[in-house]
C-alpha cells in the first residue's frame, strides 16, 4: 500500500510524531523502544491523513464535477482528467453525456434537458447518480495510463459523437430555439484535439464534425424541408471550412494509424470535395468503406457501404447487400428508406412504396418523415 | 486555476489510499466442469488467485458450491421463511467471490478483466467502515 508519495510529507509526519513525543514522554515516561514508538506514531498519522485526504479528494472531485468550468478555464491537464472521469466506461452513456456537457462544457441542467428534449428532473437525476457513483465506486480523477489511453479515448470519442449526432441529425427548422448541441460537441472535440495532440482519432472526429457543419446550410430548403445530399445546392457549402477539415484529416494521416473516425471523415471529405453529385468518386468511397469495415464491422456501416455499392456495382448488388441486413436492422428506418431507393431504381415500384411506408412508421424525426412522405406522394 | 483543482492535484500526488472491492464471479450455476477443458480453466483460476495473493491485493474469497445447494431465508413481514433455492431464479448465479484491495475502480477493473473463468464479473465497492475522518 503506497501511502506517501513524497519525502517532504514523510518528514513532516515524523516531525509531528516528535512533537507528540515531547508532549507524552515527559508525562507518561519514556517508551521501551522510542524509535519504534516514533515510527508507529508517524505511520498512524500518515494513515489518518491519507483517510482524510481520500475523502477530501472524493468531495473535491464532486465539487469540481458539479461546478461549471471557471471563466478563465482549467489547466489543460485538469480538463483532460475531468473528461476521462465524466466519460468513464462504468457510467451509463446518457450519464456520461450529461456529465460531460455539465462539467466540461459548462451547460446548465436546464440547457442539457432542453437539448435532449427530456425533463430537467431526468437530467438532474442522471447527474446526481453519476456523481454518487464516482464517489462510491472510487472512479479515479485522472488521465488513464498510456497502455489504456486509446481504449478510454474511444469511449470519450463515442460520447462526443453521440452528442454531435443528437444535435445534428435531430436539428430541424421547427425547433430553432433548440440549443445547438452539435456546436457544443464540436467545441469539445477541438478541446480534445488540443489536449491529446499525439492521437489521430480525435482529429478524425473533429474533421468529421466540421465537414458536416460546413454543409449544414444546404440541408434544408427555404420551405424547411430536408434536402438529400444528391439534391443539395453545393454553392451553399462552406468551401474554406471543407478545405480546413481536409487538412485535419491529412494531419491525422501523418500518424499512419487509421481509425474509424478518420475513415468516416475521409468518406465525408470525398463527398464534400466533389463539385457535383455526378462527379462523386464512388470507387474511392467504396474502398474507404471496405477499410472502415475492417475497423468497425457494424450493420449500419454495411448499410452505408451498400449505398456506395449502388454506384460502383449497380442497384441489384446494393439491394442484395441490404437484404442481408434485413434481420439485424429491421427496426431501423434508414434500412427501409434505402431499400426503397434501390427498389425504385430497379423499377419495382410497389415494393419500394411498401419499404417507404415501413420507414415512415419507424421514424419520429419530422424532417425525415416529410421527405419520405413527399416521395410516397410523388409515386401516387 | 481554481483552488479546488489545485487541492485535488496536490492530494492526488501525495496520497493513494486503498479501497476494498468485491468481485462476484457469475456463471451458469453448475460449478466447474470436470472435463479436461474445465480443469484447464480451473488451473488458470488458481493461477489468478495465486498472482492476486502475491500482489498483496487479495483479502478473501471463496468458490461456492453449485446453486442447487442454495437455501434462502426470507423475512417478508418479519417471520423468517426458509425455502429451497437461490434468492432469485436465474440462469446466471454467483459461483464465487473475491474481496480485493485496489487504489480505485480502474485498478479493480483491470484485475477483474484478467479473470480467466469466463461468464461475467460484477465489481462492487465495499463500504469503508474505518473510523478515521
């Protein structure tokens, strides 16, 4: 058991013990082995102090985690500790998200509740529970050891990406007052890039977020309807922003350690750098999806690859791939919406309409609902 | 920089105090299999305990008899009622436990991750009843 890390403190404790000896010995007489008496007294004082400090540390961790960040900001090291504590894998994902937004980004409970469209009491409860677990289970307030850093970084990146998607995908024209969570997540990712400069994946995530944000202006038309990538007015895209994100990807690539976020960013970059939908470099996108599958083999990645396959191998190949995912993704509206697109490309109108109807039933997002409804109306 | 943060940093440097955690090993309730594969796993578990003992982090632990040997005493409304079986019927049951000492949850998780017995391991911090404060 390591009680004391520094020599000065040990010396101080021995001095404390000597002071105690000066009080006791004249009164109670000299102990049999004065040296051993001093050592055991110093040790007892060390243990007392350690206990006091452990509890004090727990309380302080809580205070730090519950205070919004000071205006002047933490030292980088402290911010990084805080991020890893908030995103500890032993906390539930929704608690990680709420705690990170509260403690690192400085949002109020009300703002977080508003962003996720849940009651404020729910967010408050999540945060209270998470903080209690940090104390009771002794979740450390520190940056993980180097051999665990990457694994734990994955957890942090997943929290930030979920935050971003929540903001980006569910943003719609009908909720203009909703806080821009996507911007908060982007800020946190840029913070992470500064704090962990020797890792490529945070750069990949930041690039991915910035590429999405750089094209946000073209996502909705003047009537507030969602516009598919295919139909977007690319002159509305933020060219310099896209180029800057591309440079982030290039910087990440110099590490020669590709990861899921870098690859996803690269895929979005290929789309973003294409002047028109027709000029899209589909073979390159398909190759990037193959590489991504090696790192992250999930049904959703396979679904996205199928969309690229349509333009490389044709709609039948894409449809076959989609059908192989039918079981795993039966509850995912985008599977059905994508199937509808392929079926329509193959002239199978009736099946396409059925697939679109299924997709419509499965999504609550108003912008997506409207898009599918318009497609169905066009058929009728 | 906030004074709080300064404190936390200083204290972190100075002191590391051990916590007790209980690791509960959850299995299918049948006890260890007598097959050669089962015996091999058993040997690795013994090794895991030996290593833990040598590190000084092992406090106590036991392997439990299969769940069929369990008896439950319930106090519904006060009078103890004795029944056959575990407290909750489940495919997963506690097959054994170890109480360990670790600096924090991360260290306890590292130890649990090295568990060679499969199934799953629940990590629970123990309440600290030490008097000093």
